C-alpha cells in the first residue's frame, strides 16, 4: 500500500550532479587520492570533514575553467569567488612601490587563511582535490595585484620553502610543474574575471 502523498509526487528527481539547494552543478572527484603517500603532504585523517561534492569553477560567461593538468573542469570550493578575489586585491597594483604588497598577499594565502581553499574552515589538513584550483586563484590574484608571472611563481616557491614543502621534482621556482601550469593559467586568465 502506498502513501497518497508519495503517490501524488510525480516530479522527476534532480540529476545526481545538481545540488538541490543551490541548483549548482556539482563535481565530485571521486577516486582522487586525498594525499600522496610518502610525499610532502600529510594524509587527511579519517573523520576529517570534507565537502563531498564541489561545484565547477566557471568563468563569468558560464564556461567551465579547465585544469591544464587534468583536462577536467576545476572543482569550485565552497565560498570561492575569483571575481571578488581579483577585485579585492586588484587595488594593490596602485600602491606606491615603497609600500610592500607582499605581506597582505602572503597572509591571505597562508595555511588556513581566507584564500587557502585547500583547507576547509576549521581544518588544518589539506584537501588535495583543491590544490590546483587554489594555485589558479593565486595566479589570478597575483596578476590583478600587478605581479609579473615570474614574480608570482617565485612567490609561490618562497611560500613552499617557508612551509618546508619542497621536493626534488620542484622547478627552478621552487614549486612543482603542475603548480606552474595552474598559476600561469590563473595569471593569464585574470582579466576574464
């Protein structure tokens, strides 16, 4: 015997990749290892809270932003707004050169700070699914602040050295080749935001 209320509900369910609350397309990245065994990242401990599904990062025109390393759209972390980030930091390019703009940049992207999308609020463990999109965002913000691409790449390398996260695979900038691609793409794309 069926309940009259459930029998009357003939609407089709939303596709699995649509969030019923926001209506946004979701990108799950199932099967991606959360950490590299023996690498420079620490594994996310069991019981850590991570978003199960992530949106897809899209340009203002609605097209997906494709990661050059994977050929897939970047996942969009909760709360990420590249347009707002580029606008918020863009004024820094007008700061007189005798005033340092490196300090606010380093602060915003340091572990657990507002632009560190790899670490969900309240967590000190990285969600490595978000590494590439965080590097993309860093590149876009660095370009909006007036950094030349080599300066942005060197800044990311300085961050890696300070955080003690260098490896033999790092480029001359002190970061991995995949990070160079993501930062460079964000730097080139910043005017699209």
